[in-house]
C-alpha cells in the first residue's frame, strides 16, 4: 500500500508539471486508495502532564505528641458526720471519694478495737499489708505496737474497758508507696478520726509519729514534742515515735535500744496517767 501511494504521488507530480490536474485510476486502485484514506491516522501519544513535585509527607515530630490530659478523678465531699454512729461512720469511710486515694486503695482501713476503750492510739495511715487486709496496724509495725500495748497491761483484742484499746489512723486509705499524705488528702480524711474520737471519748490519746501530731494538733517536731503532755479538746495527748520509725534502726542495736527506751518512757507516763488513784 505504501508503494502504491508513492507511485501515485510521483505520477501526480509529473502531471502537475504538464499542466494536468486529473489522474485516471482503475477501479482497483481507487478502492485501495479509499481504504488507505479511511484508515485512522495514528495519533501522537499525548505527552504526559508535567511531573509535579510530590508533596512529601509531613515530617514526624522528633518527640511523640503529648498524651491527652488525664481527667481528674471525680471527688465527692463527705456527708455530714456529726450524727453518725460507729457503723454508719465506717460505712461512710468505705464509700468515701473525698480525695484521689480512693482510686488506688484495695481496702479502706477504718480502725479497730474496743469502742468504749479508755485509751486510743492514732497513727499515720495504712501500709501495704493494712491495705491488703483492711485491718489497722498489721505487719511488722503492727507487731511492735502489739508488744508495746501488752507491756502497758492492755490488749488490742480485749473487749472490756480495763484492757481494751482503740487504734485508728489519720488516713483511712494507703498513699502510694507509703509516702506521707498530701495536705489535701489528710484534710479530707481528718473529719473521720475526729468523729471517731467524739464517739469513743477516750480518757487519753497516744499519737504515733509526726503525721498524727501535725494533722490532729497542727504541730510539728515529733522529736522535740514527744514525751510532753499536750491536749486535744480537753483530752490529754501523749505524742511518741511511730513503730515504723523504730524499725529503721533495727540493725543498729545501740540506736534501736535507745529509741525504744524513749518510747517506753512516754508510754510509762500514759500508764501512770491512766492508773486508778492509789494504785
């Protein structure tokens, strides 16, 4: 077909030179030429659109995005406690959400002992074992306190006024890692122990450690104030060292004995104050 077209083009050029504008064709050549003219011309490939610079993904920040802020725990103020008896008061403690410690506690440690005792001990707050069992002053510090109480002629299991004692803490929930209570935690919990004192009406209170001294009486300096009589709403108060403090020196025999003697001196003053006249 291409040869035919070339020949026809050559003939036409010659005819044009001779002044002729027509070229007679046979029916066969006319048909071949028509087929050639009707064939679609190959179109030039469309040029690809110019490559635009690809937008690079945004670079990742060198530091991970800040986590979403954690919502503060929903706190609930304490209900009025003034008219609550023992059982109602302990129920209010177990459902308390007045500070964030309710989120991490296993058990609320209300306190324990004889509810008509003459003698009350107040410590700092539950430790890991107290939190696990829901009982006040267990574990090694609890064993040491039990020995102190027995040496005084009392028994924390006794259910009579002559030998019974009542034991409580400023905090009813364990602070994480046994840290000291935060101001807000202690203030939120303080009404509970105050109501316990009102219900018990003890003849004498022993404060165990600087935290109990600070939040019940608003005083600091347990080393200076231990062994000195203080007062809470007309009730004599004797501050002394916490058993956990004594256990820190257990491997330092001389220091351990000296510190225990100081506590025993303080407890002897309590025994003298509680002794009946003429005893």
